[in-house]
């Protein structure tokens, strides 16, 4: 049985950012295809502003305890460097709620990343402002710079355009390789892309996920099970309606499952339920594919 969590990529297909630089195709598994790709783009002499996900777990001393996400960005970084470009990495860490929190600084991550890349990773004490601009300006081909935590600024999660423009000022080309956060309409994932109309693309990690969902939606192996989780049905309606007709089984988990339980007469106690979407949940249930 083919089981895949399609939640993120289904939502991504509905985002303005993805509409700007993705072409929908229905040939084979190429349902999603970026106009620009890592393999065809030449980064020589360019500063690549790369959104990555370095929200990695750390112990009390700041030591990274699981670097899976950090390792996942290495192929993208290495391709840019091999071409003769330089890399400016930006990420968030934790939930500082728009305020500077030393415990959530990315500085320790820069040191860990240096070991993974086999080269020094420079660090800017902010993601915008004088230090970030100065270090980005003198960055040479083959060098890597990591910016401080994006979420130290409330404008990041607010999707502020002025903040996004300040980030865009640092690079010549924008690469989104942050699979875990690209569905959010934040300044560094959605808004910043508009400032790179002809120079934005997916990194290898993002492209691999898009290829995976393309295979499933284009020519899925049967039987196919989709798993959708989250706290609210309201943010998953399009996802669920798209999947209900194409999957053999649809498993709904997380807090949103409570709404479906109550919609069918079940008891949910004090658990989160979206009362205004009970009818929507019932409608989705009615659309489910009947068993043969």
C-alpha cells in the first residue's frame, strides 16, 4: 500500500508564490514542474538567497541532537558552490514570537553546518540590517553565510513586504528548499519570491517532494492511502476535497479529526471542534469513494 502525507504539497499548489513559478503538467508524474531547476540554473557569480529549514532540536548546551534537516540542504548548497556561486542561508528556529531570544540563536547551527559542509559558515547577527548587508556584500564565490533567526522579527510571520524586500536585497537569486515551512505565507517563503521574478526556483529537497506528489497524483500505485493531519479543517478543505476522489483510503488525524467525529454524532468532550464546519465535514464524508 502506498501511503504518503500530501497535506503540504496540496496546499503549496494553492499558494500565490507557487502559482507564479510553477507549471501544472499532466504528463506522467510531472504534475508539478518548476520553470527553473537546480540542474539547469547556473549560479556562477551569483549570491543565492536560500530559505532552508534549520529548526533542529538541541540539548541544553545548544548541541544539535538531530541534524536530519541540516543534512537535507547539503546537496542544494553544494550545487550552488560548485557552480561558482555563494550561499546566503536564512531560517527560523523555534518560536521566539518576534523577539530576540539568545536561546534560539542560529549561531550554534552555523558551527554544526560547517562540519557538514566541510567549510566555514559565516554568521550574521541579524537577518536584515547593517551586519547582514555588510557580510552579504563581501561574500565571495564558494562562501556560505547564515543569517540570524528570521523569527526574531515579527514581520517574518506577518508576511511583511518591506521586511521581505530587505531580505531580497541580499541576494541575486532566490531558492526555496524549506519543505517544512514553504506552505506558510511568511515573508521569507512567499512574499520574498515576488522580488525575484525571473530568478526563483526550488532546491533539491523541495523538488524531490514535488516529484513525489506528482507521481502519486499522476499515476498512483494502488491501493493508495493519504494521511492528512492538523488542528483545523478550515485550512485543509481544498486538500480534503481534492484527495477524497483520488484516494482509496483517506486517514484524518490530529485535532481536525474531532470535527469529523462530532459531525457523525460522536462525542468530543472539551477537544477542539470547528462548529461552523460540521456541515462541511459531513459533505466531505458523503463524497468519499464507495468501497467496491
